[in-house]
C-alpha cells in the first residue's frame, strides 16, 4: 500500500529530473542506516531540554524501552562493522558495498532517538525485505520452513498474550478499586479483604430493603465510638472518609512523581501521538505499567472525579509494548510494533467496559493512525481474549461482562426523539465548554507556579472533593455506582430514593414484568432530584480541575456521570409531564393512563452517551460501546441521534476533541488525519530556508574534505543534510543523516590508514581522479539515501500535507527543475498550520 501511494504522489508532485530514485531503488532500503536520527531531519535540534509532557517533567535520558543509540559499546562495534564492510571502497580498490542492516546487523540500527518521529516508509520497506528473505529461505530446509511458520503465527500468539495479560490486570484493578472504595466507609469483620457487597453476601440477617446492612460490615463510627447513629458518628465517618481519600491520593501522586512520571493523566493523547509515529521512550515501559496499575487503583479509590477507562488503554498498550520484546519481528521494527499497539488500544476499551467490538471500533475511529485490515482481525481476536479473561475473573460478581446491565421494559416512542436530541445539544455544549475550561486550567498549571507543586494540588483537590462529596449520597458513591443507579429502571421492590414515587393504591396499576406504570413523584424522589441537581453542578466543576493532574485520570466515567444525571432529571420531568398530561396532543394515542410510557433510565443512558460524545467526538464506536455496556440493543436509534447531535453542536463551537486539544497543548508533532488543510499556500511558502535566512546547509558529492564536512556538521544543529552535485548547480543527489556521517568519519579515522582532514569526501559511485600526493578519499555513498522524498516548489501544501499523513514522512526536500531549494519537516507543517489558525507556532515543541 505504501509503495502504491508513494508512486501515486511521485507521479503527481515530483519534478526532480532523475535526481531522486523511486521506491524500488535498492539504495533506499540499504543505502542508509535506519537508526541514528536526531529529532527532525534537517530541523533545528531544539529538543535537548527538560520538557513537560502530560504534566510530568521529563528527562530525555529515560532508557526504559529500547536503549538509545549512544549506549555503551555501540560506537566501537558500529565503527568496526562499517569499517569492515567498506574497507575496499574507501581505499578505492573495489566497488562500493551498500550496507544492508539485514545482512550486517548493528546494535542500534532500526531504533530512533527519544522524542523523534519514525520513518514509516523505511520501516515498512525493511519489514518487506525481512519477510521476503524468510519466504525465500523457507524453500531451502525444513527448519527454515518451521521458522517461516512461527514467524507468521507470532502475531496471533502476541495478541493472545496481550489479551490475557491486560484482562488479568483489569480484573485485579476492578477488584482492588472496589475494595478500597468501600474501605473509606467501613471494614468487614470476617475478613478485611472483603468489600461491602461480598461481606454481606453470606449474612442471613439482611433484609431486601436494607440489603447493604449486615452485622459483619461495620462503619468506622461503629468501630470507634460504638454506634452508627447521631451527629458524632456522622462526624467520625466524615473525617475517616476524608482521611482515606487524602491517604490514597497522596500515595498515588507520590508514587507517580517518584517512580514513573509518565503514569499520570489519561494516556490516550500520548498513545495517539505514539501511534502516529512519535517516540516517547519509557512511556510504555515496565515501570510505567507497574506504577500506573497501582496508582490507578489508588486514584479511583480516593473519590476524585475520574475514571479508570482511559488509563486502562495505557495499561494495555504497556503490556503490548513489553511483550513485543519477546518477538524479533516486533522488537526491531517500529511500524510493526505500532500495529500491535493499535490492537492493544482496542483491548484496553474491551476490558474497561466489557465491550470488545466497541474497543475495536474505538481503536479504528479515535486512536489509530495506520490501521490495516490485518490489524483489524488481530484487534478483534485480542479484544475477544481480553473479554473472556475478564469474564473468567468475574470482578463484578454478577457473572456478566457488561458494566451497567439494564433491562428496560417499555419501548421508546417517536415523540421522545425531541428530548433525546435535546440531550444531544446539552452534551455538545457541555463537551465544548469542558474542553475550553480544562485546557485553560491545564495551561495555567503549565505556565504558573501551580505546576511546581503537584502533590499539594492533588491533596487540595482531593480534600475539596471529599468535603463536598460526603454529604451527598450521589457524589459520595463511585462514578460507576452512580451511573448504574441512574441507569436503573424502577421496579416494585426497589428501595432507591430515585424510585420514591407514591405507591399505587392497588397492585393492578403495576405493569407486566415487575415494571410499574408511570406514577406521581413522592417526597423521596423530590429529595433525590435536588441531590442530583447539586451533584450535576459539582461534577461539572470538579472534573474540569481534576482531569490532567499528576495522577492517573480517565474521562469516560466522569463525562458519562454528568450526562446520566442530566438525562435522569429530564427523564423524570418527561415522566411526570406524561402522567399529568396524558390527554394532551403530544401524549394522546400512545401514553394511556396506567401505562409505563416513559423510562427515566433510558434518558440517563442517552445523556451519558451524548456528554461522552461531546467531549471525545466519538460517534460509531461510542454507540456500539454504549449498547455493549448496557445490553440495550433496541435503543440504538436514540443513542445515534443524541451522539450525532452532540458531535455537531460541539464541532460548531470547536473542532478539537479533548484528546486532540491536549496533544496540541503539549506540542506533540501530530498531524490530525481528520483535519482538512484549507489554505492555498505552496511548498515554497513553508520550506526552509525562508527569505532572509542563511542558505541551506548542504554537502557536495565530491567537492568537500573531511575537515570541511566535520566543521559544517559541528557548526549546525541539523540532523540531516541534502547532498548536491555542487554548490553552483545545487542538483540533488541524496540525503544523509548527521549521525551516520559522524560515525563513518570516526570509523575511517580509527580503522583506515591515511584518512586525515584533507581527505576528500566522495558520495559518487566512482571515485574521481586524485593527485598522486593526495591522501586517500573517504567514500560515503553507502550511507546516503538515494531516493529522498521530494516535491516541487509549486506543489500545493494540501498535497504535501497529504503526503506527510499517508506516508508518515519525517522530512521532504523541495526542488525546482531538479535543483534543491529547501526542506520541509513535519514540524514546519505543524507550525505553518498553527500560524494559519492564529495560534502560536512556537507551541510545537518536537519534530
């Protein structure tokens, strides 16, 4: 696919007069090393500083995943290897031998520097060469055939391991978070490791109305002062709730700060950036996995307004990245590894919600940058294995995979589409306003002294949350419990305050299947509605400042909680309207007295989907996740109407979802595939050098000495240099990487006799004639990329942006009739797009 798209764009946009070869040129895949890149070929190396990623101050020396290329022992090995492969060529005694990483593997080849963008085309070409070699060898012997079969099967085995590992971790996180959440309110006397529900399961002294009350479970007030009644007992429980919340939050932020700064936040913005080809070394490492798993339990248990669903995507991707190191095919190829990470994102949603199909669609719609059909099949398989593993663990204790099982008895009516669309409008407004407020708060955190005190910030927000949440039963309970309560359809035996209707005079008013006809609201329901209204305001405000703190924090559950509260309030209002006005024009004919017309739980479900869609801008995957999450298959149309409306409304107020907004805030080099380039600029308007800038630093194919090359390389901060025929002609020959040049020169000085500063550097196939007394030349054609991607100066920028998106390029050279004019990097495009959108172009930190 890459070759087809490459040839298509070359035929359209390249006017190089033979200066750069096609994709089939063997010099492309074997004429240059795959690693040793500085950030942004041809761009300023302005990334060697401490940067703030997702709120964590990071050091570029992190070496958790794959060791950087400067690790011990590399230079000596690579120098000698390059020396042995080119000894004859450098002395002019033989033809140039292009170095092939498949034949001459060097430590570090194929890996990239930290905070760098991978070369997708080169990685895919390298994998094709590897696969072709294995296929050819499989015909020679039985062992080679077995190796070929194991290589083909390794992807499915890796998916199996990812699903098992992520499912097991998710089950453990669910169980631990449930227990620690209940620990804030009391403890089980027959075993402190039992949560409240499990503790009362075996008790024979519970009643249906008070099924959560049993002598085996005692609140902290009962343990400390001996009673659970009265103001003093209430104060004791209040203080213990705050104490446990602060303790859990303190442990979470301290562990993140001390051991794994990358474990904070949601992780999805960074996962999206990594899947687009960016490298953040250590972000998917083992320490991040361990600390994120532990602190996710602590953060959720602290009662903060956050969820575990987004961080579970990060956890699943960490599992996939670690397991990739068991398989050479994925360990040594960054593009192949990203296919596995795309599948792992699907696994994360599958175990977070018990929604395997929704997880696959989430990865396809929201996260993945490159999603071939093979990855779709493997994502489906991995999500299936993960869901099966989670179901086997049975963390919810109800033998169901879904998180919020619903069983509504009344069908929805066409008239109800109007309030469903109204919920969609609310979700879109809330999503757009939340994104603006949260980004403003996070920018304040990054640019003021607030960002220097993450522990204090977390403790203060936790204390405020606990103080305000405890008096209200709907804010005191966890987000998942709240949503489950709001989705619930009242039956005859329900004791919830939300089911506090006036009881029917006789049981004939009860509907079929234990459902009830619409009834007038009672005092208990009015109290619950006031509490829900206060909970809605509280959740809307506190989530803005909670998301983005230095603890693992997901956004799915808080967003769904806001929508579910709004939906339940609207649903109860519609129910009462139908009860008192069943003879009106709107309700006549389908809502007769004594019928169960309106289901408030359905409105909560639709509202949850609308708000989550407004924040994330998900559509198809969100609808599938919602009906997998609840089991409500017949309510797909209301979900679709509300989700689409929320997206339209939110897009009208701001095009970015929350994850894209955080990517832009952190300055990641992410070309959003959904964003259209609407300007009429040309490549010459974006390339460097600009008018008034110094000329582009280039190397000539045979007109420079070793000393001149070293001076040029050391006096600039570029990570690559175009090679031209001469300074006068500027005809393009190829492109070399800075590190390749330095290593080759160092190798030649150490291993070859006669290489001095006056030696001529030659990039041509045949060495030009040398004076008799001249030192031997240094031939570097083997490290040159003979087919760099080029566009003409009059290529429209929308075409250039498409080339960068579809081929995953790092840089592109600009020519005019084969003469080199300049260079465009991914960072240049992002800066230009920011400038066109009246944003600060210097906000793009990386290349």
